[in-house]
C-alpha cells in the first residue's frame, strides 16, 4: 500500500523518499499522479518528519542535560549575586564604621580641647581671685573702682 500526504499547495503531494542521516527524507512533488514510497515502512514505525525512538530519546537526554545545565547556571548566578551583595553590604558597613570612628576621634579631640581651655580659664580665674589671706593694696582697689 502506498500512502501519499497532502501538501500546502494545490495538487502537491508530500512524497516519502526514504531515510537520510537526519531522519526521513520528504520531498514535495508538484505532480499529484506521481506515486510515492509508502509513508510507513516495515523497517520504521515512526511518522514521516519525526525522528526514530532512539533519536527522540537521545534528543530528550540532551534536552534534560541542557535544562540541568541551565538550572545549575541560574543557581550559580544566584549564589554569585548573593555573594556580591554580601560583599557590598560588608564594604558599606566597613566604610560606615570607619566614618563613625573618624567622627568619634574628631569629637574626642574637640572635647579634649574644650577641657584644656576650661582648665586654662579656671587657672586664670583662680590667679585673678584674691586668696583669703591676701589683701589688695588701696591703689589697685581705687584704680579698679570709681571714687564716691
């Protein structure tokens, strides 16, 4: 029994011409009267245009391998992204700590300067204040106060 499929063009037939290296070989014949080879032969149980079972299994295995590789690549990319973000957060934290340490050092220096200035002021004030046993001379007293 010879079987011929209908092609897209008017009066064309798809003619099965046998098996090539990549699978069934199909050819479109413009003449509808040409008898073609059977679509289903006893040596192949596949539909024309589809690869044999072994080839399908091989392609499926390749597809699974590619999908596995894609999944692994995506996982690796996700881990790399997370690691980069972690490194960036740590770097920002180190920079923040450094800024805070510089600010603390600046404030400590400022506080030390204020304390030193207060000590100097307190020392000068103590030097100006008379001690309990000391009496100022009348000249100094009269010069500092207006006369009545």
